[in-house]
C-alpha cells in the first residue's frame, strides 16, 4: 500500500471513530448508553490520536509540508461527519451544509492539484 493510501485510510478511520466518540451520545439504545460513558470517550482518544499523529507524519513525508494534512484532514473530516450524521442520526443536511461538504471536497482536491506522483 502506498503512502498516500495509508494516509487517507488512517484519516478516514480516525474520523469515523471520532464521530462515534463525539456524536455517539446522541444515538439511541445501547449505543447511547455505551458511548455516553466518560471512560469510553477517553479510551477512544488513544487510537484516534495515534492515527492522526501517524497521518501527519506520512503527510509530511509525502508532501514535504505540514499544511497539506491540515487541509486534507479538515476536508475529509467534514465529509465523514456529514455522511455519518445523515446515515446514522438521520439528520438531512440543509443547503448550507451541502455547500460546505462540496467546498470540503474542493479543499481536498486542491491539495493534490500541484503534485507529481511519487
């Protein structure tokens, strides 16, 4: 697996886990009870923190700068949040949220626009 794929996979997984860590308290049933516990939230922070740290290292090694990971992480996080909130919590995004998701995708694409493939 190449560095860019590892980077994107780590960011994706970290954002999915972070969504459950933060928004899990708004789910119904047993998930809500489980994800509302302080210790669960704290424990989930360990793998999330490690994945984001590792993604930052991979990004720096690949792009040679730290700004790329910030923009890609922000864009991917916004997309993951929007999709998971819609699918799991059944909150349909309004027009302003849809525009934000489109802009997040544009931010991600801009980070790759001036790259030469390594």
